[in-house]
C-alpha cells in the first residue's frame, strides 16, 4: 500500500506562481500579504531575487485564468495561487465573474496538470471580505498552505 500526501516541510524546491487581481485591491493586497507571510514561514524564498516565486497582476478576477495559462507556458511551476475578491454589493454581473473565473481556473488546472488554488473571495459585502482578508482571519494564509500541500503532493505523484 502506498499513501501519498503533501509535505509542509520540504518547500525549498517548490516553484510557485501567484496570479492576483487588482480589482478590490484593498482586499487582494491583504490576501497577498497573508499568502507571502505563510510561504515565508514555511521556508519559501519570497525575496525579490527569488527564482521560486513569481507574481503576476491582472485587472480583475475574470483575467485570472488567461494569465494563469500564460505563466504556465513561460515557466514550469509546481503550483499556482490565484487571488481575487468578488463582492456582490451592487454588482449585477457578480455571478458571471465568479462562475467564469472559477470555471476558467479549473480548466487551466486540469489541462496543464498543475494544481491551481482558487483564492478568490466571493462575498455579499465588503465587510465580509475585510473579515476574511485580515480583520478576523486572513484566508491568504490558508491559500498558501493549500498551495504548499498540493504543490508537493502533485510533484511527488508525477
Ligand atoms: N473583478 C473582480 O475581481 N471583482 C469584482 O467584484 C468585480 N466586479 O464586481 O465587477 C470584477 N470585475 C472586473 C472583471 O473581473 C474584469 O476585470 C473586467 O470585466 C474586464 O474584463
């Protein structure tokens, strides 16, 4: 019997890409800082000279899939993290943005056999988004943990 699971300790060779939306950047920059804090505390080199981490900025969550697809072509990543914030509020096309972003990200992940963490907050209000990006908890931290786990797991299975 073989049991496979991700490792949280052997991160030094993990190559990670982060694709982040600028829309609602009050929230997404907080997700990014939580994410980077977690990666750093788990041994990932997050310095500007790092060869193991790249960050790509896009206008909004709808653009996350195409940027993920493009960055994968440019370099070999073990895992990608997509960060965005879609807040219902007055936005009538909330459902379209959430649905297309999630479908697109899943498609890119399956087609390229690379885990892509769906770090897009989907909330009814800005208050909920603030609570999930720092005021109460910073889900950016969780997304980074999930990335480490999935990146190392899929690497070990390939
Ligand atoms: N993009 C987001 O990331 N979050 C949102 O809440 C949002 N709303 O509300 O519209 C949003 N829209 C922009 C969209 O992602 C694209 O960038 C834009 O439509 C251009 O293609």
